[in-house]
């Protein structure tokens, strides 16, 4: 094989006839060397060939191939370190910054770190042992449920807890006065309507894709579907500047931009996922106490656009 050839995780999964999550597991354990190019993991052809040769050698001495080892019961624990333990919190909502502040003040020996990843990438990063508290708002069109169908699929081998942080209105950003009279997902069928989209893996992108699927609207027929912004403010800003007629996002960004109108379509559930392990129980219990505390919830109430009716409720636990 040429030393210039490399493969994505999807290509590796197809070549080895294993799942993409198993590929991530091999990378996480160091069995398959990989490197990151932007948001994408890649594996060189030479490293893939070396892995296959090792698997064949292991099989010859009656050892199971590396790809067929038992799925890990939990992500690889980080090495012990002196000083505060770093905890990675994923997501882009300002409520997570408030949570991190309360954690830093209220939980001795930990240092919250923020990672601004989308919902799907966040769950994958937790599977790979790269995140400790994951935020997610992923809509499943088949069940009408938020988050749990994705968590069960991606973290099925782990013990975890899902706790609600807040609810947020999601819908359309439209120019002031809503000149196109948009009122629902079916309106995206209209020819000539210019969309600005979110990046793949974000909660808003999954919501849009699921609604397009449910309403039988081909993405290929929507002008601007491939035009992506990395956050809600970016989408609202494109609509405000006249570069797009519609975008999907949360109400708070429309209020921040101020020069767009918002058409509410759904109340999305913004949940946190925490893994349950003996060595993390003390700080996970403390996080739950913080989320349920009056001081934390009062800070959230001071921000427009949040629904706290489920805040602090444990929605799923294994």
C-alpha cells in the first residue's frame, strides 16, 4: 500500500466489516494508531495493514482478533494526576458555563473544562473517554423522543445517568415581519426558499434532518442546505443579513441578534449525560445537587428563553 493513503473511521469500518464504534474502541485502546484532521479521525494504510497482520498472528495462536475483544464496560480512565482533576463538559449553551462556575466553587478538587462540541460528537467523545459531562438535544423522529434513543445506541455498554438541564424553544429564524409567512416544517418545500444550516452532528441539524424525513422533503431540493454555520448565532446572523430566508435554531439566539423574528415549532429537551462509576460518584452526586439547587436555577431563570419545569429530574438511569 502507498504510504500516502489514509482512511476515515467509516472506511475502516467497511474494510474490516465491523461497526464504527468498534473502530473508535480500537483507536482508544491504541490498537489502531490514528490522528485527527480537523474534526475527522484518519488511519494511515500502513498502520491498518500492521493491525491486520497482528490480528492474523493473534488468531493463529488461538487468541481472539483484536476487533472481537469484549466491548469495554466503561471508557478508559485517565491516569492519576496531582492537583485538581479536570472534567470536560461539552456543548455550547451558556447554561453550561454557569454550571461550570458552580462546580468550580462547590466541588473541591475538580477543574471544569469546556468543549464546544455538537450533541452527536459529544456522545461519541464520551464513548471514547474524552468527555465527563455531555450535553445533548437530539430529536428522534421515529419515537418523537429527545436524546434517549441516541444514548441507548451509542452508550449501550455503559452505566450512565441522564438528567434534564432545561428546555428550550426551537424553530425558524426568519427576517423581521416573516415576509414568507413561514409557520411549519412543511413550508420548507417551497421553491426558492434559501436555507442556512448547522453543521453535521449538531442538535439543530438532526432536528432539521428528522423533520425533512418525516415530511418527505428531499434535502437536495432545498437551496442552501449545504451552507453551514457552527452555532445558533451564526445561523440567525445569516438570516438577519439577508443571506438566507430561514434557519433552524433556538429562541435565545434570535433574541440576542434582535434583527430577526422567531417562529417556535418545538420545545426541545436539553439533557446532560454522566457516566456512573465508583470513582466518579462523589462529584456526579455533587453535580446533581448543584443542578437542583435554588442558587443555580435562579441564575438560569434570569436568562430569557429557558423552561425549567424538568430541571434536575433524572430521566434515565442504568
